[in-house]
């Protein structure tokens, strides 16, 4: 998944949803506690292809590598990955990060099994009152992601229904970068090729940027349309 899909209309559904649902959580948990024992799950980006995932990049700022659990597989759908997540995998975790959980599901002919997989993951989080980070599905495979719009609607709606869900607006960011031709990170302009060299997997600067984005959401910061962060 080309997670460079994050910025432009974050004042819309994605960022709005995330902003609404960070208040109760961030007021009660510091990043050190929140990121102490994360479960990272999904497809190849979550599985650290090319570079460490944004979730792992962020978690390593606060915890040790041995405390991070990853159940993610390149090229696998969420409906398959959910079968690998057992109750014991979740019970001792402090947060679930699933930013590309349904990416490959968007290429399938039917959505219902994937929606059930998302429901399952959300239920495991809510049953333990765990925060969960989801991500929009960007259009990285034009013409192939026939379920993308439907699944993005489900992701947005289900995240909005759980107060400890945080939604990364990847779709908006991808659209903005495609429009502008670059994303500015710390004063340097990165092209789409710089951000996602093979069209699916992240470069190191991209993962670092998205880690910062995730932390901003968890800390109740607003993401502006230019991708910068500010306190609301």
C-alpha cells in the first residue's frame, strides 16, 4: 500500500473523524503508555517491506523492538490476515495499528467477507477498550480496486462509531500529492517517486512523515490541508 495518501481534505471525513475521536483517549494516556506494546497488522507496508512501517517507526520512539508484535503479510487481504489474529495476540496489547488492513481486499469482486474481517478486528479492539488506527485505501492500482470506495465508506463509518478509533486520511494525501506533484517534508520537496519508489511501498522519509502524522492524531492535533500539524 502506498501510504502517501494522507493530506488534502483532512478537514473532511478522514481527519474530522480522527480529530473527534482522539479527545477521550489522549487525555488519559501518554504516548509512552499508548505505544508500549502495539499490535501492527495488515499487508506489506505493515509487514515492513522496503522500510519499517509508520506504526513501527512511531512505536520505536517509545518502546523496544521486542515489545512490538507484527501480524502482517505482503499481498494478503484482511479477510485472510484476520484468521491469523488470535485472542492471545490482542490481550496484552496497548494499541492496534492496521493502516493497510483492507488494501488488497479492494481488488476483490465482493466486499462482504472483508467487511466482516474489519468488524472482527474492531470488535477485538472494542472488547478490550483498545485504541485502533485504521487507514483509508488509496487508489494505487487504477481499474483494479473495484471495492475501494465501498470499503473506504465502511472504514470511515465504523471508525466514527468507536471513540478510540483514529483514521489516517491516506486517500486525501495521495490526491494532494498527485495534484501538486510533491509533498514538502521538513523544507524538502519529495515527488511521488521519492515517497513511494515502487508505487506500493514507502521510502524512509515517507514512513517517518506518516509516523509524525499518526502521533499528531493521537495527540489531538489537527492536520491542515497542506499536511502540516497544528494544535486545534
